[in-house]
């Protein structure tokens, strides 16, 4: 009788237990899901725990920097945790006088480009009240193991904590850049920086050092701006295979231009032709290419999901570098630093790759293979890798992700941009079926959703994932 009573009590506790949601990753993608889920289900919110080793939720890798040279690349008027309320960040800045010590944040055209840590503080403050109230639990630790335990997910962290959850959200960042094979002989050199995102990574670079930056994207631009602020005056060579570098913002305000949803294309070639035609039409109307790219970005998810997988892969292989430099624009303050360095002859941007490397004491001798032209022989004192995240290595980047792959819970997206998931952001396992209890939030879902690297799209996707979770939680409690 006593055993039956104990079983009944356990069954009752199981029925009244709140569903639990575990989120791995506390940057904007993960914190955004927690924020929207807690607010949308205030009446019967699930237990929400976010695993994030940083002191605050919401900053993540992108907005945890304290370098004053690092600025948001999108005007503050388009940066908001609330997709339906784009002015929220601007109002927070005004309410907190957040740029009082930064007069350079304001541009002549009225746009505001604050330092990146300011946006991190804004997201952190939005989530902090939920942590303080207990609506969201911040587990300040790294995840070391995730496994299926019956109907639940069992998460073990680096502090020895264990959490059981009905739903699991993967919201981690992309893995760090992988060192190109030709540069691996430099590992161990004091001024070889394989991952510039690590705190203090540039501290070993001296003011007069001759510097080679392998990569021409936004990270490369940030590095030049950071070194300029600290007094670097040595020669800089920045290379990429095509010699492309991030473009600036439009010279004047303009609305998005073009129509890409009404008659969706089904090939990379047709998409490229359509974009070029729209740019020609925009120019005839006095607009710049920025307006067209903004429209493509806004229609990005619909465009992407109409394309067959094979055409998505063609875009990733052939068009993506050109898209990235037009889509991910550089903050005006950083652009000014680069233009001064280039026009002053202190910096060169080359379409080239590293063919050979030879160390001689502390000197680094490099042969650069130019895209057009004969090889160049150069010597440098420092080399920094900024080739971008190793998208295809995401499932090998952490042991718990590898384990989930080995257990057929996860697989790489066919485009190589992240983790395979359905249009409901449910992870697709090795057998090809989506798992309704395992969701992907943020850039790791890019292979399915297309445009998921810019902040506006990341917050929209976080809201979408939160709404999917809310529906699942309600269904569970309604049928519990």
C-alpha cells in the first residue's frame, strides 16, 4: 500500500511539474528566446534555464567586447530586441544617456552608431529583470554533455550541475576560424593570432610591426580600427581570394527597392540576374545599390526557401562572398579609419592567398599568390587570421555537439552553413526527421532560413523560436 501511495504521489508531481526549457548559449539568439518565451507565457511560463558562462545574458561573443573602436554596423534605429518596436534600443540609449561619453557615435546624417558594448548592455538589461525574478535561470557554466534520457534532455555542465528539460534550444555561436593549413607552421609564434576574438589577442602586436591580415571582412576592419586606436603605424596588408572588402552605408536614406517575393526564382543564376536588373532600375530612379540589397535581405527567407538545396549550395560557393561585402556594411567610423590607412599608403588590400610561409627567427616570410598577377614576396612581423567562422566544423567544435551528432540527433546542413533544421527550426537528425523537442536558434539555422546573420533577422528568429516553444509548452500542459 505504501509503495502504491508513493507511486501515486510521484505521478501527481509529474502531472503538475512545469515543463522545462533549456537553452544552450546566452548571446542574443539564446537570451532573445528566453526573453520572448518568458514574456509571452507570463501566466504559465515553463521553467527556463540558459547555459552561458559569461557574467550576463545577452552579450554573447559579438557584444561582449569593451574595445571602444568596435561599433555596431547597423544604425541604432534598426537594432532592437523587439522586432515590432524598432525604436526600443534608441529609447533605451536616451533613457540611460548611454552615449554621453561618445560624441563620435552621432553621424552627420542623424544616424547613431554606438559602440558595440552599448548594445550588449541593452540586451543584458532587458533579460536581467527576468533573471532577478526567477522567470529565467542563468546557469553560468559551459555545457559538457547532453543526452537523451527517456522523454527528457539531460544536460550536464562544467560546474557539475545537471538539468532535465522537456525542450532543448541550441543557440551557440559559430566556431572560431580554423587556421589555414599553410599557416599552421606559425602556431606558437608570439605574434600569430589565429583567433582575434579572444580577449587581448592583439596585445602582442607592436606599433611598428608589419602586419598581414588574412581576410577582408568586418573582423579585419575591426582589427585595423583597434590597432589604429592604440597607435599602430606599421604597414598592413589585408588579403582575400577576391580582394573584396566590406562596403559602407548608403550616402542618403532610401527605402528598400525591388520585388523578389511575387515571382520567386528557383536558381542562383536567375536570382543574380534579378538583383542586377533591380540595381539598374534603382540607379535610374536616383537610388543606390544599397536599397536593392536591403530589399533582398528583407525578403531573404522567402527567397532562400524557394531555392532547391543544390541552388543554395551554388550561392554559398560562388555568390556568398559578394553578398557578404554588400550585406554586412561597415560602421562609418571604422570605414573612415580604413580609408585613411589606404589613401595614406599604410594599408593595401589585395586579391591574393598565402602560397608559402617561412619563419626566420621572429620574421615571417610569405609568398602571396595574387588572383591576377605574379607572386609577391613579403616579410611580416605579425599575422592575424580573420577568415570567418568555420561553419562546416560546428558539430566538431564542442564535444556535446559531436555526441548529439553521433547519436543521430543532429546533422550538418547540406549548405555547410550550420545545423540542419526544419522550417519550424526543429533539428533534423541523422534519419532525416525533425525533432519537435530540439530547436535551433540564430545563425546556426542559417542553412534553412537563409538570412540569419544580421541583428534584425536574429531577433526576429528568436521571437519565432519562442513562439514555437510557447505552442509546444501549451500543448503539453493542455494534454498533461
